[in-house]
């Protein structure tokens, strides 16, 4: 396996790559597919998903497994944080679907 190979399920937390500016939907799709790291994602889209990303890193979750993330939110997140985490997760996937829809057409 080479340094550039993508491994399914691998959580990429940080790299030193320099990406061009991505649109938010494209950044969401790349995060979910494991093509960019959490830190690269934040560099691209800002702090709007910070709570979700912190939660996923803390619990070693992969954004490509939404059911697993949602289960952990329900089981491990504080009651006061669950709504924000669910909202951010929903936004992440709806934006990614928008990027995917543009590619398919």
C-alpha cells in the first residue's frame, strides 16, 4: 500500500497537503469519502461543523458511516448537545448529496 492509497474506514485527521479552495458541498463529499482530513475540511469550510468533528474524533468515528455516528450521538453525547450534532450531521450529508447530484448530471 502506497502513501497515497485510500483505505476504507481510515479516519484521516491531519495532513500537510495544500488544496485549492473547494466549494462547501465538494468539501463535505470529500470528507465523507475519506479524501480529505478533518483539519483540511475545517480549512475549507470554517468552524460550522466543529462540534461534530470534535465528537467524531473523540469517539474515533468515520464520517462515511452516518448510522454509526448517529448511534454514538444518541448514546454518548450530552443531552444538550445532541440536537446541534444531529443538525450538523444532517447538513454534512445534505451538502454532500448536493455535490454528488451535480457530478451525476
